[in-house]
C-alpha cells in the first residue's frame, strides 16, 4: 500500500499536489486523468523528490502529456 511507503507529511503533499493539478484542468476530475497524474506524482515521490513544488511539477508534466496524447 502507498500509505506504508511514505510518511504522513509526504502523503498530504502528494494529495494536495494531485488536487491542485487536477482542479482547473479540463477532464481533471475524471478518474482516468487523476489516476494518470497520480502515477507521476507517486513516481516522483519514490525518487525522493517529496516537496510540494516537486510533486506539483511532476503532476503538471503528467497532465501536459495526457492533454498532448488526447
């Protein structure tokens, strides 16, 4: 489980980054979009980059890729 891998502060930052990135995005509330963005945020956190700006940037990059692919 993801909760076992990260501390509560990192999990909170990850959730906040996901919500911020998807909040104003077209299709941002769709499950598939959120799942895609979340995977990039998780990958970022696993690499040790756990600050809110780093996680948000990873999410924004994922969203840009999702939009470009559509």
